[in-house]
C-alpha cells in the first residue's frame, strides 16, 4: 500500500522536503531522517531520467515515499516516470478542468486514461503480477496537481470535480506572480487566496498542501494554522547552504574572540 496516501487518508499531516541535486546519496541521507515523503523535482533541476531512477532506488532503500514533479503536463514526459514506480506524480501549473483531466488520464490505462503500456521498475521487473498491478495502480499512485496560477483558482470548482485527483498543492511563488505580485507571497491579497484554495479543496473532501522554500518556524506555523495536509519545506540545496553557512559563521565567531 502507498503509506503516504494512507497517512493523509487517516487525517494526519505529511511532512516532506525537496530533492533537486543529482546525487542519489542525498535522497538516501535525507530519507533516513524520517520524512513522510521526498519531492523529487524534475521541473526546475538538472535531474534527468537516469538520475531520477537512482533517486527512486535510494528512496526505496530509505523506506520513504517519493513523489516526482514532472516538468510539464505532457503524457510523453510522464510515461517513463510512471514506469519507474514512484509513490506519486506532481503536475505543475494545472490551470483548468481540461488540464486536470489530461493530467490524471496520462496516469491511467485505458479505458479510464491514455497511459501507454510498458511498466518496468513499477512491477519490480516482473516480480509483481501484472493483473495485480492493473487492479491496484489507479488507487495506489497519487495523482497530485499544483494550484499555482490565479486562473486555476478561478476554475477550481470545476477542477475539483476530477475525482481521480488525490491531492492539491499550492505553489505560492508562481501564484503570487500570476497576481502581479512576484516575490510578494506574504501580501495580504495573496494570503487570502491561499486560504480560499484550502477552504474550497477541504469542502470538496480533498487534501491540500504547500510547496515552500526554506523558511522560519513562524511561516511553518502559519501553514499549519491554515490547515494544510501536506507540507514540503526547503530543498537539499537550502539544507546544504544553510548548514555550511552556519558552521562557517561559528568558526569565524570563535576564532575572532
């Protein structure tokens, strides 16, 4: 069973962070810390298909769920990722009902969807019975869409009628930019839109989360108070930068005293 999906269905909050560097040792290291999931990003990074597969192998070794953000809502780009067997697929910039339908259909085999046949790692190279895989994959694979444009907010009622979507993720940076407020993700008008999205998604009985960069404890508390079900904070680059900077600052302070 998909442990991440089960946790969310129990009403618990799932904690994640982002993976953006190529070395799969990072996924193993971070995955062993106890996160509920790792968000492996292929939209804004140099992670190619080979690197992605190494990250997924490392995630399995660390027994942590791996969700993969694909570069775009393109069935051709999604297909090889599905064959690697991630716990979920994250679709960026889903702005309409039609785009949401296209996203989920790319994850499902006919007659429900348009996914081409060719599972490899997803069936453990033959260790999982194909008929069992077909019977359960639509329920097991998390199909996650990002709400990160004001157009998506305007069409959210229709998007929420796509039953196959398992979770929604707010993208604060692009959402603010689409409102003419780039870099102003804590603007009062933008904050009100966050809450509007969360309330609408919850009213439809669906989980909603956020993908955010490195931030203060206060910002994390704010998202908790808004009622998110998944929270993805910082990335491997943030953790490396902040950790290294902290050590360097400590050394400089100690040796100048």
